C-alpha cells in the first residue's frame, strides 16, 4: 500500500523534524526544544532495536544483516558501508512514520532523525523541518566521544586495527554527507551550520522561530 504525500503530511502535522548531518546538534537541540515546549522527543536511533525486531529479512534485508565482529563490520569498502547505511535508514523510515502517526495524534512531537531533503519534501512541510549541519570531516572521534554513543565507541575500539576502522568510518561519513551538506546549504530549506562559535541557546532560539514555537504553543486538534 502506498500513501500519497498529502495524506502523510496531514497525519504528521504535529511533528517537528530536526535532521541534518552527523554532529550537527540534532539530539541536543531536540531535547532542549522538548524541555522548553513540553514536546515528546522521538529519537530514531533509540528506536532501531525495536524496529529491527519487527522487521524481516525479506522486506528489510539491510536491517537484518548480521556481522560477526567489528573487523567484519568495518572491513567493508567505503561504498559498501555507505550503501548499507542508506538502505538501513530507508528501511527504518516505514516504522518511523507509523510510530509518529500514532504518537502525534494527541501531542506534539520533535523527531530527531536522518531525513534526506527528498524524504522531507514527501512527508512534511518546510516549516516543520530544520536541518542542522556540520562540515563532514573528521567526525568519527567526535561521534565516539558523545555519551549517547558509547556503545558504538566500544564497538569500534574492539576492532583489531582501531585506527583503520576509524578511518573507514570517517571516510564513509564524509562520503555519505558531503554532497548533502552542500545541497542543503544551497536549498530553500531552513538550515543552521554548527561551528566552534555556535551555542545551544542561539541555535534553539533560531529553530524555535522557524517552527513558530512561542511561549504558549498549543496542540492543534482541529
């Protein structure tokens, strides 16, 4: 069954999407928006294990691909790793949309996610999506040092050659995101780039303004 874009957009009208490139600040800003405006945070990374249990190899092959260890996982070529990540995100999106439709009927939700511009255009309006980006170079160490990514950090450090695994991961993230980074900056979507001068307060303020979130933001029940 295929739903038309206008149907999806109508059912997701109470969802704000915070997306972009790795280390752009998506999780931090989503949590701060939720705290300030009493929104439910939906982090798709935290939902992956649940979705994986609901998936099947026939319909979601990438989500069900198993790796015996870190050496096999990071031993792939950059292109193989990149295509697997793209497929994983695409396969999980079906589960994400179903969750968001259910969760957002009686409350507003901020979704911390990985949407392409094409996917954003299909499922939401530009006024409800913010792209937070960072130049996609040397991301792996910053990614691993985050408290919420310690599982991944432990996994990559279990590789026989940690530096080689990091290099593969870094090259994959750069290859995956460098075109998106440039395209987003040249698009009509709202975007903010994280730099050493960026602050949470300023970023949240700009995203709030874009989303139209004031001090008294009420759920649209019409």
